[in-house]
């Protein structure tokens, strides 16, 4: 059960990352924040350079670049959403990840959904309904209108799609390389991608410098935790099935919802925790089904 410990610690660290991210985004622009963190993530992992095996095939490099791009887009979209949403509202929605992955498997890989998978998807939808409903209103369609109109919820769903595709690619890549090799190379390209975005659309390296000056110490802590939980998650996936690791990883959303709601004094916390629990169960059903 060593994989379970790795996955659980990864979930706890991921929850702290979400809390620090919310605090940092009170002061920082989402793109500058994401780019600065990407650079720091790579700096944190550079001491592991001598453990990296670069003798992998070219097509694996291409897949890692694809995974890095998808992960970058996912992270940026989540950052934009978290900056404008309460963390106790944003975190539970991330549990839709397994549902998106299942849908991708059906559409692209031709896989079929089991009854347990379908029950999991229904449970996820029920959880999102509980998350958005106003129990003081008699309009039962309000949650669906909220989801339809909120562009920040749309950002989260797009991010989930990106992360789901990235996870599928990473699982395949881990059959050819070690976790440390995957994380090192992927973090390098994530940093390059974000620097490119800053250079093309914003103020280039100045944005990274400004971000580090404003919230540098916070981002350094976040970078250490981010690299740590990604390594632990990759090790856990390497040791067992991804379908066993990800339900444990989903607990990070519950931890972040509870802690974030209390720390930032967000409203309707009990309702959001209840919705998150329902969605964690749904995610587990999708993955384990």
C-alpha cells in the first residue's frame, strides 16, 4: 500500500497549493502568476538533473511537449477562474475530471461505460447541482443557468478537459520514462510555454520579475509543494493503476474546500462541502467502475 501513502500525501500537498494559489491571486494577474510559478517549478526541480535519463525516443519527447502544453492551458484557466471565484466553489468542480476522462475514452478510444461509470457521472452532475443551487429559491433551473452563464465555470471545464488529456498522455509516457524524467522535461516545456505567452501577449520577462517581487516567497513555497505533489503522484501512478491513484488525489478538492472556506470565510460552506463529498464519490465511481 505504499502507493496509497504517496497518493494521499500528494492530495494534501495539492490542497495547500490551491490555498496558496488563491491567496497569491488576490495580488497577482493570473498569467503573470502562472508564468512565474512555472519558472520557479523548473528551478526547484533542476537539482534532480543528474537523475534524468534523456535516452528516450523522439516521439516520447513530442508527447511530453503535448502534455506540457495541455497542462499549461489547464493551469492558466484554473488560475483565471480561482482569481474570480471562491475556492470552496471552484475546487469541487475539478472533480469533473474523471468524468471528462471517461468521455474522452469513449469518444477517442472507443471504450464503453459500465453501469458504475454512468452512476458516477450522474453523481457528479448531482454534486454540481447541489453546489450551485440556492435552497431559498423555488426555481430548480437556477444551477443550470449559473453554469451556462458563468465564464469562469466554463474556464474550469475547459481546464478539466486539458488536464484529462494531459493525464492520459502522461500515463502512456510513464511506460517509457521514470517519473523524475517526465516531471523534469515537462516542467521545462511548461516554463518555456508560459514565457512564450508572456513575451507574445504581455511584457515578457518583466512580468516574471514583477510577479516575483510581489509574491515571490509565496510562489517559492507553492513551487516546492507543486513539484513535490507531482512527483509523488507520478510515483504512485508508476506503482499501480491510475484508476486507484486518482480517487485518492481527488480528496485534495475536499481538503481545499474545507480549509479554504474557513480561511477565507466564504459563504455557504456546509453546502459546498456536501457538494464536494458527493462529487468525490462520483469521481471515485467513474474511475473505479
